[in-house]
C-alpha cells in the first residue's frame, strides 16, 4: 500500500502534528483493498508504530493526541511505541495519565490504544549503556530508563 510516507527533510522542518499523523493513519487504512484483509477481528493487522530517528517520547503529547484522534475515527487499531525511554518525568506522567495506554487484554483487542511499549535497553549495566547510547539529555540515563519500565509495569501496561 502506498501511504505517501516520506521521511522529513533535515532542514529544520517542523515535526508533524497529531492531526497530520492521524490523517496518515486514516489514509493508510482507507487505502487497504479487499484483498489485503485485516481479518474479521483485525487479527492480521500489524497496527501502527511510533518510532523514527528521534524518540517518540520527546513528543509524548503528540503521540497521545494522535492515538486519541484515531480512536475517535476508528476502533481496534493497535499502536506500538518504540522508545529509548530517555525522557523526563513530565513526559512519563503525560503518557501514563493520558488514557491511551492499553491496560489488560480487553483494551488491546477492542480499543484503539497503545497496545505495546517497547523500550530499547542495549546493556545490562549503566556504564556500558552510557558508552553505547551516549544519552544527550543531561541527568537522564540507565536508571531512569529502568524506572520508566517499572512505572509502565506498575501501571499495568
């Protein structure tokens, strides 16, 4: 399916808004043909993934708003958030309190929500982690990522 997706040019172009991202999701699903079945209950639908050259958690509000907008138009779309987990407490709280995270099996199957959060953790110790990722956000590192994962788990995500 030709979605018309193109990476943003590296020329200072603004990041997409939630409205623009929701429109892309709509365009993708509208372009599906009858031969590209999602299954009777959507079981063949891989869903929508937030990821890219930048971490989607740096735009947590846009991510949450995009899911909300898509949920107003379509039911049962599973979103996935791929992140490094290197984000501030405000971004984590925004995501957890947004109501867009699936909590439990019923949410994942019926509602348009973020069904999966995948956190890239390439090392098991802080020093190796810092060496490999070289985090750019001052004061945020390995322990913060582990706390992010723990907060998600404690919230039932």
